[in-house]
């Protein structure tokens, strides 16, 4: 990891004019787009949240992928230039777009909309099937190379993404699961199905919506209760890592209604009962193909998987947070 770009270091995003000089005719550097949402942060200073030397493959076609000269800052996309996408992904920042600094500083005046305007040409395109969006998430495969070597874990530690103790604790857990699965196969026995396996045949019970509001405190239901609500044909997937939070309480960060499908660029409309919980992001801890992924994507939680942890006024429960009015966009039901 280059000096000054390790986790915890302060950096300043270079002026937009300097960033634009690094981009090709397609608005990318090494295949990675610089998006209008990022341009508004030019000149500001942030701490490096993690090295982005690796990332998961959103298409699911490959395991972890390698990326050169990039980091994550404490910055997320607001979807303003991408049809109002509400995934709030972490940005990837190429080190060529950053400068090492000693600490924070007052925020400068952001670039004008006229200066940012050229970048909008790369955010979407028209196809026979409708509008398709282009963002860093949809271009990950193009901006990376396959990488399945053990050296990625050494970089995780050297860059400050994780500690050596954290590495040992979670790698031991992965090897333990693999050894147990092998033992079950050799003994011709079957391990008890995980909650997600049970959920695949559970029939999906209908649950009353909670109409949760941002800031409310909720508790993640027990795994058995969650399994009984799942429907493998509809709605966002339940990742095994999410079950680590069963019984824990968290605040609702926001409601999520639509996100860009990173495989196709389509805008997907979610079922209308999904929320994001504060301080819960994916670390790939229960998927060896994504182990220690620094992308830190938010999970989408169905209200049926949650219960209120604190009583609320009945009048508040009936209030629904409506998404901001946007121009008409193509949507497809999430599967």
C-alpha cells in the first residue's frame, strides 16, 4: 500500500480539473468511472476507511477481484445522478484522485453544476429494453482482475483494513466450517440445514408491515422466525452473515425502495417494506469468496425480519416515508 493511503490516513480529493485530466474518453481511469456524485466532494478531506485492493464480484461469476491503486473513504453515493438509486455504495477512489494531507480542514466551495455536467454523459444510456445505468458498481469487473491468491490477506493486514487477530479469528472459523462439512460427507451424514436452507422451503408467511421510520430502534428476529417469512421467489436475499445480528438492536437508517442491479444496469424496484439498519454492512465473513471484502455494502432488511425494540406512538406508526419525486424511470421487480 502506498505511503499515506493506508486505513486511517487523511487525504484530500484533488480539484475536479485535475481529476478530469486522469480520465479517458469514457470517463474512467483503469476502467473505474469518476461519477458526478463524487465530483461534489472535490477539495474536501477525509480519512481513508479501507484499502480497496480487492473487492467482491457483484455479478457472482468470480470470487474476490483485485483492484490497483484505490481506497475507500468515509463517503457513499447518494444516487443523485443515477436515477435516485438508494444502495448508498461506498465510492472507490483511485489514488491519482487523492493527495496525502496531515489532517482535516474547512470544506471548500464545491464545483459548480456546469463543471460537473460533462460527467453526466457517462451515467446512463438508452437500450431497446429501456434505460440502463452505469456506475462504479456496474463496472467493477471491467476495473479489476480475478484474484484468488493468499497474498490478499497479507495486504488486508498491512493496509490496516483488519488486524492480525481479527484475521486469525475469522479465518479459523472458515476452516472450521470446511472441516465440518468434509467430515459430514465422509461419514455419509448430513449436517443440519442452515436457516437459509430451511427458508428455501419454508413457504413465506405473510407478516404485517411495521411502517418503520428512520431513527426507530428495531431488534433482528431469531433465525427460526426469519426463516418462516422467506420466499425464495421474491424479495431481497437473506445473507448468512445477517443472521449474526439476530437478537441485536439497531436504528433504522432509511427506507430503501429502488437500487441499480449491478449485473445489468437496470433500476430495480424493491417490495416497499425494506429498510437499511445503521452500522450493519457486509464484511463477507460467512462467504469465503468475499472474506474481508472492504466494500461494506449495506444490507436490505425486510420488515418481517425485524421487530420494534421500543414502543412508539400509534400516530407515528401510520406515517410512511415517501421517496422523493423523481423523473419516470424503468423499474423491474427485484427477484
